[in-house]
């Protein structure tokens, strides 16, 4: 195994472009399928995201069957339905409200935290919310790292999705991400401006 000190210091310019500067949110996808192996590999990369106490609250539902899409599309905001309809896979990213049940597996040194979280729903929501958001960001980068495109969407009926797909479970939907290959035409909107360092960065 390569020691950390012997590894390259950073990604080359093409890798940075694929993950950041050349990457766009995709509006329309080609019919090229996404394989089970690719979906598994997305998670194999995304699971290394940092989370509070390594508690990893994010859960994934990959919707791609005709029946699954028929159930999901009506629960998306109208402007998002066409986008999801063209995507070969739509991932529903959820936060597991019972993420602390995995403490013996993922953080056994924090056994005392499990009963604390069990009795404090507000603390679970806070810890789980920002950790799941970090994991969601990593998942989008993982999609890009595999040469696929992502189209994250927050516009959907969360309560409806939870009732339709997660009834009787502790999963709570947070974000929807379309995954696939960009369409040959009209895949992207024009690049929108980004704030410059002088607008947002301070030093102390």
C-alpha cells in the first residue's frame, strides 16, 4: 500500500476540469444506460466523504425501472419531470433518522453516543442533516469521476416521496439526483457566473 507521503500532491488539470470547472448540471440525458457496476462504483467512491463521528447517515434509492419512474415522476416539481424522464437513473438521496443504530459498526469507540442520539431527535436531525449534505456533494463528484453527469434537484414533494418509497422506514428524502450521459443537444444551460475569491474569501 502506498504511503500517504508518497502519493501525488494533487489532481492534474484534466481531472480537475472533469470534477469542477468543465462539469455542468445536466438538464437532458441520452438513453445510454448506466450499469449496476457503475452505480455500485459511485457509492464506493462517495462513501469516503467526511461525516460527523463517521456516522454516515446518507442512504440511496436508485430509481430506474418503468414502474419506479411512474411512481416518482408525479412527485417531482413540474419543471423537473422532463429532466428526470430522460435520465436512465434517478437517485433519491435520503437521510436515515436511525443512522445511530450503526454506531457499533462504524464508530464502536462512541458507544455512549448511541443512547444520547436515540433520545434526542433534534440532535439526530442536525448531525444527520449536515453529514448527509456532505455525502451528497461527494456523491455528485463520484458521478463525475466515473465520466457520468449529474443533475441534482431539490424541487420535489419530500413527504410524498417518503410515503411512496420509504413508508415504514426511518429514511427521509433530502435530494434527487439524475444520473447518466448528457444528451447530444440541449444537455446544459449556459454556464452561470460564479463568485470570485475577492467576493467571498477573507483571511484572519
